[in-house]
């Protein structure tokens, strides 16, 4: 088994541009200040281009060695690949992380219903979080009396509120806001003393900043809070949720959010990150590379964007988006990422044969009408075979047993068919690997279609396309993904009629 990302070779820096194609060169050489959103169809090499760009920028900009590069991938297979493809850059320069661990969770997230995850990833939740955090902000009610100076200084609640107003209004992270307000209070006290003929020393004013009264006042406005407690209160207290979401969410949506588990889901992690960002800034990197960005929610994109100092390279294929919480378009990605950016398109496939891609492209008007078709540069006559059979599993086993070609072989099936197909294959004495396994000591890799994204094989069998396309709202995209996993040959086996949109029989 191989991933699509493993095709291009990564060599020394002097070879880095030579290993890419002319249409990819603009992306690799893009300026550090540019955030690029890369739309690339199957086999266009978008992932490799993103990694080459990271290496190129590290080579060209010494500041990146101090700020570092963050590479965010969809799964552990991707992260293992990064560890092999960028060994010369060193761990101190590049950090690679799976998306679900971007926020550094203490425990693995628990599953939750797709409709709940979709709502938690919705951009409207940003406003809900903002209100929940605003409710935690306090207000001074008594004078601050600083007795550590001579003469002592009294500061009214109204003056304190004026000094803090813009810090509260602009949403400066709490840690920074506390520091800024402390500095403003000290400056105000210094000016008051100077008006009375005093010239306090810096040492004296530093002591004032550390006094119990100043520290207590600042903590009154921005009290110590834990992100976990803020989110737990929001999701478990109906009154808190109602106040924070009034005019934003309806009653049915509030019911969906009602917390039913003491553990955090993947979507919760990004709500926690949104809260944490209002308390303190996360670690930031000079450049961030994100793969499979078409599947990210608004909250996930915001988490990525706030970790960028200079720019990002964001890679994906909108025709392959399959998560219920996906942002849905490159315009939406740009908006939620929060970085000035432009979209570039890779339209040439160097992996999928012309004959295969021509059939897959017939799905585009159904699944992504806004996208141009990807065009292959590889002709492979005979690479596509479509066969109607009495039983797809039995026909598959016979075809694999009769094929002497030493190729990597993948079988993509509707998730519900996997167990039945597996039984037939093992009954025929075939060694079967799962999509999550890493290795080649198997005759075949059996892949539920929902896990096929990003993988590739020399020879791919797709079973019952009609069952895949009819599996739900993302059925067309899942079929598109399944059909484009092949490097050399694609065999479609079916008992049911093929979807008319494919135009093959």
C-alpha cells in the first residue's frame, strides 16, 4: 500500500525544484509572505508541492529556522511519510502533526454524532464563544487605593474601566490584556505622582505593579479561568448556553449541543482552542502547510490560521470533501483562515491515467460543478476495465488469483460490503491487509470507501459503484475518490447497473 503523497521523490536542496513539474514551480517558489490555497485534483502532486515549498522557504529564509514550519496532515500515515520525506530539515525546523492533535489534547477524542460535530464546527460558534467569554469578564466596583506610594494614589472604577475598555472591546488575549492594563495603571499612577511634584523611580513603579491591590484589580476584570470549565459550563448549563447563543442558534441547535459526555470530542477540541486563544496566544510558526484542507471546519481553519506568523500553504481538492463540517469552498476557507491569500489550481495529473480520469471527471458536474476537470498527462491503453459479474466478491477473488503481475493491489468497497468481501477473499486463501496497515506483505489491501482518500495502488478494484454513489449525500464524492486511486489499472466489478453518470457499460 502506498499513499498518493509518496510518488514524487524528495532529494537534496539543489534538486528540489528539478523534481517538480513546470506547472508546480510557481507554487514552490511563492514568496514567504504569500498564503496559497492549492486546488489540485487526483494525482496532481499537490501534497508533494506543499512539502517542496516548505523546504524551499526554509532554504531561502533564515528566519524560518527560528520560527519553524508546521505541517498538519490528516492521519498518521501522512505524518510517518513526512518523517521520511523531510529528514534533512531536522526536527527543530519542522514540526509535523496529525490534525486531531494540533491542539495537543490530553486524551484521544471520543466519537459524536455528525450533526453535532457539524454544529460545533460552524463559524457561528465563534460568536457563541465570544459571548461566553465576555460573560466571564468582570468590572471594577471600588476605588483602587495605592498606599505603597507617597502620597498614596486613588484610582476610580470609572478610570480603570476607561483604561481597560479597548482591551476588552478588541478581544486581546487575557494574559496580554492583564499585562497591558497593569502597565497602563502604573503609567496613570506615575502621572498622578508627577502632577504632585513627585518623580518616582522605575524601581518604585515596578513595586507598585506587583502590589496586591493592582494584581487583584486586574484579576477582577480578567479572572483566572480554564478553557475546559468555560466549555463545560456552556454545554451543560442551559441558561449559560441560552444567553451566549441568543439570536445565533435556535432551540433545536441548543438541544443538539446539550452535553451528554464527560469526555471531549474532536469538535470540542477546537472549541477549547477557540477559548484558549482568548486567554493566551498559541505557539506560532513562520509557515504552516495543511493537507486535505477541503475537509476542515471553520473552527479548524481558524485554529490553523492563528498559528501562522507569515503565511501558509493550504492544499486540497473540493471534489473530495466528505466531512459533514467541511467549510465547502475555497472562498470559505480563505474567510475562516483569516489570512490574505489567493487560490491556485493544479490541473495536470501525473498519476491517474487518461482513460481512468476521463470516467471519474464525469462525476464533477454532480459533486463540484465549479471545478475544472483534471487532465491527465499519462496515456495507458487498457488501463480501465468494466465487467458485470454474478457475484463481485467471487469474481474479485478469481481475478486476483489469476493475475500474475506483482503490483500493489487495492480493493475499494462500500463500507457495508467490507465484511462479506473479506470473508470471500480469505476463504480463497488470499492474504488481506486493512487500509490502516503499513506494509506490503499481503496479496491485497481491502479499503472501505470512506477510508480510501489519499491512498494509491498500482491496480485498483472498485466494487459496485452504484452502492457507493447511493450511500448518502457524499456518495458521488466517495465514488470519485475510489475511481482515482489507481496508478496503472482500474477494474470495476459490478452486479448492479452502473450509475448512468459514468457513461460506461
